[in-house]
C-alpha cells in the first residue's frame, strides 16, 4: 500500500466498490466521521466490502444526517484469508469479546461460539459479536470480515464445519497427547479449526470423546501451564497460522 493511504480512516461497507461509485454511509459511520473525526468534505478514507478489494474514496457531502462518498481508486486488490476456523466455549463477556476480536485479527475465517458441559454462560449477543469482528477487520486491515455464527452445542458446531476439517483442541493435564506444535509439524492442509474449551475445562465424558478422535478432532497439549480460555485461543490460533495459514 502506498504511504499516502495509511493514515486514512478505514470502514467496511456493503455497497459495491468500483471507480466512480457513489453512495451514502450508514448512520453509525456518518456519526463516527462527523462527531468523532470531525471530517469535512474533500477528505479521503479507505473502504472495503470483502469482495472488491480496498478502495480510496472522497467525502462529497458531510452533514449531521448524511455522509456521501465517491470511490476513486483501488488501494489493495482483494485477497482471502486461510480456511481456519474457531470454535470457542462461551465465557464471561470481557474475555469472550477479546476472543472474538483476536480471532479476527489473527485471520480466522469464522468464529462459532459453543456450549459444553461446563459452559456457564449460554447466551451470546450475536449482533455485538458481528460488530466486534467488523471493527477488528477495519483496524487490522483485513479485506474480509470474519464470519460469526449463533451459539450451538459443540458437537453440532463441529458438524457444521467444512467437510474434512481437521480440528485441534487442547486437553489440560493430559500426558497421553502430543503438543500442538508436534501435531502441526509437516504438511497441514486446510480447512483447519481450533476448539477452545470453557472455564474449568471439558467434562470427563467430553474428554473421553475428544481422546477418541470424535469429529476429526486431534487432542493436543498447550504446554505445562493452565491457560485462560482467551489466552489458549490466541496461543493455539497463532501456532495454526504459523504452520498452516498466511504467516
């Protein structure tokens, strides 16, 4: 990307992007530009929609009720993300929102909140989850927004993954499994997923299923320490990206 574009505001839009296109931004984006950034007509910004790459646009009209933009030129051609997915047991709000945000920043294609035997929180604000993913994509300069899904039992979420997905999940205090690093060594083909358990870990019954390899699961160890769910996600997804993703 050329240096001149780097400090421009960057927003996700649903509209098609092409040279000469013109449209109004949504109310939230208009409020952000007008009242937070104090933007003026003639200023430039960057736009992406997950389909057409990233484009530079110019603010043509800025009022309290409407912001019109005119698309000028492409700044980055469209690129996808690795076919890497996250299944994560729902945890308390702050940690869960961190997991959604970091999964998007780390390049996950999708995020599926799941319910396990030890899951305490069983409801998810799906609109909030989607908004976090969009904001993270805007800030980390992804060209797509991570897909977010409704909460589901973990076995159902496994079944909804792309066919043939290899799933890695950490099993705490188990000496019978290999490390995630060892499991990823060699040629790992996508689609790949990481399954993150709840606070308190998986139940004994769930561990037995996981150790038996249900649903293409490969049980792994994430080191000698017990990790918080959000820490485990960041660690596991980072390793998967390093071996099978775009790192």
